């Protein structure tokens, strides 16, 4: 079976988490897991630092695969509120 690695693959964060958990359960190191996933899904899919962070979470017993809510700036600015300020 020939696989076209030039095809751009869209992958969700949850799907990426499943792949990372799979690599973790197989006992892979972060660099090896990064190479495996980036080799099949695309070079810019994830970084070694992200894999290390996720593996540390798994080691600590946190197996949550969905992104947790983060505090960050609102995506849009309410101009009326901005003018009142």
C-alpha cells in the first residue's frame, strides 16, 4: 500500500492526544514518538516539547485527551465596551 506523504492531513487535538497516548503506552520516548507521528502526519504537526509535556501529564495520571479551557484574551473586542472604558 503506497501512502502519499505529501497530502496535507487535518488532525484534531483529541486525535493527536490519542496518538500520543498510544505512543506513551508503547513505552516510546518523546523524540521517538515525535518522529513517528510527524513522519506520518506531517512535519509541523507537533513539537518535541509538546510530546514531553503530554508524556509528563500521562505519567502523573492525567489521561485527559481534550484541551482544557485556557485563560486568554477574548477572540473579539466589543467596541461599545471599549469606548465606554
